[in-house]
C-alpha cells in the first residue's frame, strides 16, 4: 500500500515537472507580447506642456529623445529618454512653425526633423530643438505639390519618400528638395489613400495602402514584389492600416488602426504575431497611428485615441518575464467612445491653403471639421488637378518620370529646405 502511494506521488511529480518543462520550451520558442515600459503624456487629453491631445505621430532621435506630434494642440513636443518634457513648439496656423492637422514626424539621417503639416499640404523642416529650417510643397497635384501628405521615410542614400495621400501617389525627393520620381501604383495595383511608407535595407518600399486595407512591397521603380491583406480582423487582415515600420532586425510592423492592434510580419508578408486590443490599459490602444523604433528593443506607438505615447519593450523568445516596467500613471477607467475621437481643426489663416487636410476612412486620426472623403474616393482639391495634357504618363510599373525642372513651385513662405 505504501509503495502504491509513493508511485502515485512520483507520477504526479513527473507530470507537474513535465508540464513545467513544456511551458518553458513553449515560452522560449514563441513570440511574447511586449511589455509597456512607460506612458508619455498625462492621464487624459490636455493642452498644458507635457499633455497630449490625439497625438498622431511619434519619432525617436539617435539620442533616445522622442518627438510627439500633438495633433489636437497643433504642436510638437520633445521628451527625453525617460519621458521628461524638454520643449514644445508650434501652434495653429499656416505660417512657418505653425500647423494645421500635423500627422507625422520623421528624423532625417542628419538628425533634423520633417513634419507632415497635413492640413497645410506641406512638409516643414526643423532642427532637433524646433528651429525652423524651411518647408516643402504646396496644395496641388503637380510634381512637388501635395494633397494631404502623411507618411515619410528615408532610404539609405538619404532621399525621402513621401506618401502624398489624397493624390494617391508616392513622391521621392532628393537632397535639394527636387522631385526624383513619382509612383502612383505598383504594377497594376493602384495606391488608394496611402498613409504609411517604409524602406528596408535593400531599398524596397512597404506601403500602407490604407484605402485598400493592404500592405504592398515594391521596388523603388514600382515593381510589385508582394501584396497582403484583406478587410477584416483576422491574422493578416486589416482595417485601415495607418503606418508600417521596418525594424532593425528586418521585421515588418503594421499599425492596424481600425482593429486597435499592431501586427508583425516577415518581409514576405508571413504573419508572426499581433499585440494589443481595444482599451485604455497599458498595452491596449484606441486608434493607434504612427509607430517608431527606439533604442534597446523599444517600440513607440502614438496611441491617438488615448492621448498618449506608449513605450513598449520587445520581449525576445528567450525572455520569460518582462523587464520591470516603471510605475505607470493611473488612467481613469472610462467607457470606450462609440464614435472615433475627432480633432477640431483651426481654420487656416487668410490666404493659406484651404483644401481638406487628410483622407479618412471609417477612422481618421485627425479628420477635418468640414469632413473628408472616405477611403477609395480621394477627390482632388478643387482646381488642383492639371489638365490631361500636362499629366505625366505612367510607365509599366506606375513610375511617373519627373520633369527636368522638377523642383516644387515655391510656396509663399521660405523655399524648399535642404535635408
């Protein structure tokens, strides 16, 4: 009898240990969700320094400082690596260093900053402390002009791709602000309100084709290499993807804004993991927008609907436990809104562009108060479309050759800046 009991206990112990070993093996070989290291911004929407209102953009400089596009307050805020506020600049308007629905920010290879001043149909160029350096673009559909520009990305030669969203195209700019190339499709797949663009180490482009709920991978000449995504909420499906990021290890992260999550893929479009769900707790999102990579396996997400920037720490398969996160501010548990939060746009100053600022789908990070087109429509601003005779003819891959004199028309403010 004694031996029988002993045998039973031995079998139970072996089963428990076997289960523990199996769990360890699983956790060390599978993707783990990232931990939330900290939250940048106050506990609710606000307009004081350090507070955010529907931030749609985020970027990180080589020093680890982060920049938040405080869209609802029409300004940029800079924070240090620990989340402390450094400085603030901007304000509503159409003059230099003023904004109307800014939606994205990107750090150039030289450390300067480019801001997509979407509602003013231009890009603004700043130094790392917010000093104005110049601007690029004006309202229109000619080379070098924009209609609601959003995403930006730099290739390894320092040339800048811009998602000219409402013109349904990408434009490539050289170091003098000159237009080098225009793409309006990848082979036979047209761009439909592209919001995000990223470049890998080989120069291939990844485009968040937002209006079509898909990701496109293409060569710089517009040859389609891969296409994935359908409308939906399953793995590899999207609902208005607003940004795409190529990480330092070559992974592809897609901000699936309408589904309040981040999806991770290989460069061939194979699904690997997803993070996040609808909510206000750390690691949850409401209408996330731009995504950026920081030092030390950190990923920053502009969690627009929650009025904050989330700093996430990637956990590799060999890490069983997340690094100890810093204390997070208490955020009130409030009912989730039934409607998408909106930004009240300050009317443009007299004489400034008045075209609608940004495309929107069922969700837009910062829709114009006058309303904006739904994905797939993107009407050009009134009077902006060139005559058929003036329109460049696409090549077989959708490349529109830039004219010899391809520099953008000068805007009323300073001429196009160097970057």
